[in-house]
C-alpha cells in the first residue's frame, strides 16, 4: 500500500460495452446474469485500484433492475469507492444504457459491492483510507455507514427469529399464501 489515504477519483473505473445478441435472454433483453458479471468485474477493478491489491467480492447490497437493456445499446458502468473500512471497501456502480442511434439514456441499475483486499498470501490486508473532499463524498460515505448499521440490525433480527405460529398465521392471511399444515 503506497498511500495512506486516496480520493475516490483516483480509482474510478468506467466501462462501456456494446450489447450483443449473445448477451440476451429468451425475451430478447440483455440477461441480468450477464450484467451482474460485468458489475462484479468493474467493482473488482475499482477496489483493486484503490487498495493496490487483489480483491474479492464479500457481498452485494441490493441489485434492482430498473429498466431493461436492449440488444444494440451501449451499456456504461461507472464505479467509485464510496466507503472504506480496515480491509474492505464499498464500491458503488451506476449502470446506464444508451440507444446509440437516438442518444436516449436510461438508468438501469445502481449497486453496492463490498470488496475485501487480499495480499500475496491470500490474507486480508489494510486498505488506504478515503479522502472526502465534497459534500457528495461525505453523503456517500455516511450512506454506507447507515447501510451497514441497517444490515447489522437485519442480521440480528433474523438470526434471533422465532416462529410465533399463531401470530404469524394471522400475518399470512394478508399475503398470497395458502397454509396447509401437515397433521403428522
């Protein structure tokens, strides 16, 4: 690690790729799995630039496909490090598609990848801190602190989850489920 602190702009990565028929699903739209693969690649590149080490994906926080991507469109992914811990980084990736004939652009996805830096021995290793120069830098960093706190609350809630059959059966009445409990 050469620098103790870096600004996100030092490790930003932008990737553009033309969407081909080989990337499409049976409905003629670009396959979500293909887009996920490209998301993971750009998150890796961005995190590796920031940490100056090999990085692995630890988790992906929420992937919502907002708009379909069509064959023939130009897919552009923009990534930046939004948050750093001791050995991990959260890389934000924004995905847009562009009809290259009309110039019309669509926001297709925003995702957050937690990446962990590894040294030559495969052990986790310290990453440079993040220099926050703008209000947007601070906003992104704080959003990730809050996202992390919510994930910890979520994990605690579901790790400690106990089924209260009577109350949960009442809850299910308001949902698209049919309960047929086995009698044995």
